[in-house]
DNA sequence: ACTGAGTCATAAGCCCAGTTTATGTCGCCA
DNA sequence: TGGCGACATAAACTGGGCTTATGACTCAGT
């Protein structure tokens, strides 16, 4: 009531402006099947429910999404676009789902995975989706922790397969490199360095206060090693997420895993600063107890992760 | 009842296993603020509502997410992981939101954008989010179509700024290259080419039946030009999405924009096949009517898109 | 100790979005 | 012209999520 201007923001957060997951799924089904009734059947609801749901989604968005005809329904142009955006939301939700299922401590798990935080956050959900696609019955449980914790679980036979980032591997474990990760320097688009063309020298990086993870973290170790000394922290934060948030907010340049900032880079919330002579690469490895070469589900997962 | 085995899939689609957007937003707020009540305040609901919502989310996922104490609430380890996955869902929803708002035909728009499909699908939501971050009041409207339609809108003064992919620019329009896009060859992980080390030669690509967009599409034109002849279609489909789906399903190798398959590559639903001597690059350009150099909101958006 | 301000939990009642069942309308095809 | 499929409409039910009101607990300051 006492509200200002065009109430397009204030009025309820995201959840009120974006259709819920069920509606988005329904839209995808309509797009795929070309029929409201068919989509309804697939989702196990009745046709009027689907009809009304699509209708209310159109009302909510203020855009016609599907062309109804007595012979079926096709997406409008706008509908096609919306559907593509919806697909990305649903895919993120699928990753969430498969991750959350693995997180639940299930006794009956046939595959117990232990992974470092970065890998569990950014890579594992994708792998688990792929695994589920080809072996739908494999129940997976996930335990996330640092490298030491992963090693511990494997050696105690509380996990079948582990994933760690970093240079060294604990004794008693075999490993194979499955991917490479680069640490990169990023800033908010407004920062001076964002417009910079000339690559950054190590010396320059070493004397600039940076937004960093806490001392002892994997990324910090790699950075210190590469700089041949200690990086100067502007702030120290205890999670990748917090570092990202600070960088996006314009607090300064940050050093982060490429994996962590893919989204932010493509949305231009962050900009990558070119690096000259510094190599901030690190290996991502799958690990398992020496001798216990992965078999069965563990082997399946492992083979998915190798490029 | 008559259901088989561990009912972890059957039982309701995604929407029933994944908390709704409101709950995920709430979780992010709790993570950021360290307090249920604080998060509730921020979202404009009462503390008991937040409390109960988090609780039911924990019940739904079967995992404890937050440690409550009389001094506040902190995420558990599992909660931190879940929150990170939740953030990705919410970010996708934000992109959906800003896109959908622009799609709505608003007379009062201060910035009217026309964009080709690929750009509207994959890049524009990110740009609009960035734009909203720095100019919250700019109302944007979006019109998606092919290059010709974009040109038409601009010349009819029905759009202020356009974005197109492709080589040529219609006469009467000025343009600037804002990014580059590569077409790449992808297959399902099971395909022979997925394990291939030796890069693919143009000659080889030319004789292999491929999953392609329809003739006349931008990607098809670039491909034909690069092969110095015509690509052989295995199937022709009318949307990027359909091509992706076919490729993921293992129908064969496909040629697609790098932009379209980022997600699929990182989730290993698709694998990139290395190319030897073929260059499938194309420019992405911002365009505007000759002489009407972008000013105001259009200039703001344009400057966001340039790397 | 006591009080006050912060936290979260519990209980009871309200409300609306989304659902189902039942029916109506329209177009196409045999 | 009947019949089938697809979508729309109407009315009644249900439940999840909300609010208000209250209670229990911890900490800090007096």
C-alpha cells in the first residue's frame, strides 16, 4: 500500500515471482509431449490440475506460454525461451536432489563416497546424476570433509572411494588424477583490475591485499607455494562462498578455484584477471586404499569422472 | 503400495523431494545471518514460520541442517553443503526471474532489447542480473528472434539495442564484437569419439552423419562454411535443446555452441571431441541503428557485456 | 541472584493454492 | 453424425504454511 514506484521488486521475494518447481517441471513436460493432458499423466496429476497450473503460471509471469488447440498444445516463442530458463532451474534442482539423497546417511548404500568440500560442492552432484542415469539402482552415500578426513574414512573402510584436491596423497592410498583445477584471480567488474589488459605478475599479486580463504586451506597453500612466500590477506574467510560474496560485493581481488566461479564469470558478476607467470594449477584425484582397486559401483563412478 | 524396491525415485517427482524456492531462500538467509529469527525478519515472515519451515526441510531431506542454540543458529557441515547446492538453484531461479520480467511486454520499459535465441537463452539473463545489480530501476523488455528480426526491430525503432551471433550484420546497423562463441563437437560419454585422443579432421567430420539444427540456422551456416561444403545430417532438429537431448541420449555426435553445453560438459552428460583443423568460431555482436550510438541504459548494458 | 534481551520451540487456528471429480465445449476424423 | 481427444470450467476438499500467543533456555549486565 504505502509502497513506492512499480512494485516489481519489493513484492515478495523470488518464491513469489518464480513458479515453483512443480510448475516448471510441468512446463518442461508440456514442451516435450506437446499436450497438457499428456504432461499431466506423466506427472501423475489430472488434466484440469495441469491446465490450471499452466494458466496460473502464465498469469504470474504475464506472458502466454503455450498455444492451446483442440489438437494439442505448443509453446509460444516466449514459452520456448521461458522453458529453456526453467530447464536450468530444474537441472540445478536435480543436482540438489541427488546430492541431498547421498548426504542422507543410508545404511544400505552400495557406494560410499568421501570427498573434499570443493569437489563435493561443484563436481560430485554432476557425477552422481550421470551415475544414476546409467546405474539407477546404485544407492550412494556421501561424506564431505578435508583431505585428511577423506583418507581416514577410506583407511577405516568407511568409504569405498574418495576424491581430494591437492598435491600430496596420504600413505596407504592409491590415486589417479581425474582432472585439473586452476586457481584464478577475480574481481568485481567495477575494480581497476577488471579492465586490465596486461597480465598480472606474481610479484604484483604478492604485494596486493587479497580476499582469501583461511590459512591452512587447500587454495591458500597452493597460492603461498606459487608466490614463493606468503600472500597478503585483505580479509580471511572460512568458506569459498564467503570469499565469492566478498569479491562480488567489490571488497577487492580474490583468489578462487575456477570451479567455484564459473557461474559468476559467465554472468559477469566477477571478472577474471589474467595472470602472467604464476601457475596456480592443482590436481584433482580419486583415491582408494592401496590394493583395493575400485570395483563395482566405485569403478562405475570412477570411470565417469575421467576425461 | 504395489511399489517396487526402495521407493526413493517413484515417490513424487523432484518437487516433492526438493524443498521449494522459498525454503531454499530461507536457508540461504539463515546461513548468511546466523539466526532463524533474523532470516525470518529479512524475508518478511515470522520467526515460528521460519523455524517450522527449516524443520520440515530437515525432515524432508533426512539431514540436520542447522545447529540451534540460544545464541543463534549455525549450519552443520551437511547444511553448508546443502546450502551451496541450494544457492545454485536460487541463482538459476534469479536468472529465470529477471528473464521472465524482461519478456513481459512492458510499455514503460526504459530499455528495449532484441536478441537472437542463443544469446537470449544463455547470456542475457546473466547480463540483466548484473545490470539490475548496478541500476536497479532500469525496466528492461526483451524480444527474442533471429538476426533478421533483431535488425528489423532496431530499424523500426522498436528496440534500443540488439544482440546477434553470426558473421554478417544487416546494413543500417553499427555493431561491436562483444564475445566469441565456438561451435564444438560433442557426444554422449558412451560414444566411441568420447574416448578419442587424436583430434578430429574436417574431412572426417564432413562424412560423419551428425545431429544438427535445421538448415538455415546460424550454427548450421557456420558449420557448412567451415567444412567447405555441406555437413551430413543424421537428424535435423529445430531447437538447440532438442539437439542436446538427442546427443545426451546417445543418438550420435552433435555440433553445438559452447554456450549451450557448458552445464552438460561439467556434468559429463556430454563429452567434447577435440577438433584439429576446423575453426568453428563465430562472433557475438551488439548492434544498433547507425548513428544511434547507445546511451543511457543501453550504454550501461553494453558496457557490461564487453570483456 | 535477578532482570532483560536475545534465541528457538510449541500450540491452536486461519487461509488459500492446488487438487480431484464431474461436466461442458470445440475440432477433427471415420 | 457419432465418437474421440484435447482443453476449459465449476464446486468441493485438503493440507501446507502462515500468524498470534506463549513458553523455555542462555547470556550479559547490574
